C-alpha cells in the first residue's frame, strides 16, 4: 500500500485495519454505510476514500475467496462485523423476508423486482445500476420498466427501496 507516498508492504491484517478505519471514519455505523452504499454517487465517493481508491476491497475479496459476495458484504464484514451473505443468499432473503411487501404490489411489478434481485444475485450492486438492466431478458419478461412505472412512482425510487430491502435482508 502507499504510506507517505511510497509503496510499502503491509500484512493482510494491517491492510484490513486500514480499510476498517477509513470505512468507519467515512460511515460511522452500519446503517450509515448501508445508506451510502445504496446511493451510487455516495458509494463511489466512499470507495474513492478507501486505500487504493477502493481497489483494496476487491483485493480482500480475492484473498478471502469471497467472489460470490457483493463488495457490500466484504466491506460490511471488515468495518462493522457484518455476517457476510453471498449475493444469492441476499437475493433469496429479499424474496422471502419481503414477501409481504412484494405481495402488496401489482404482480408484474413484484415479478420485475424479483428479476432485479436475481440480477443482483448474478452480478451484484453494479448490475442494479446498469443502464442495460431493463434490457435483460428476464427483467423484460417479468414486466420491466413498464411494470415499475405502473406504481405511479419514479422507477429509481422503487429501485432504491428494493436495494434498501436487499441490503437489510
């Protein structure tokens, strides 16, 4: 890592401690971390303040063989002691724990949100924010953007609520 502008070797544990300290400095609680993670611009800013401008999280994910985990869980474990969940587990928990909420929505809207959760399971947070998400065949088949618009809310607002529920699951 860089220390005083020089590349300096550190142990993996020291590297984790540096990440944890910076995370907690930027977002003092798990709730504040979650809130920043859900907002793309705030997440990007948070990651840019971590050692190596966020590449550190990917390094730890590789070292810990956590490729099936979203960076949210990798960082949540490092900074806040979060019990990490795989992306698949998070998506399944979303469908199960928020079944009551999903059942209050029009069927196609609920199907679209479940399809979006499946995309999260496959690709992680970034997939939910891709401009291409509403072109993914499973999302289109479920109802897509039209189904989200049927709620009469702004689709990004619905997506934000779904992300809050995914990361709280």
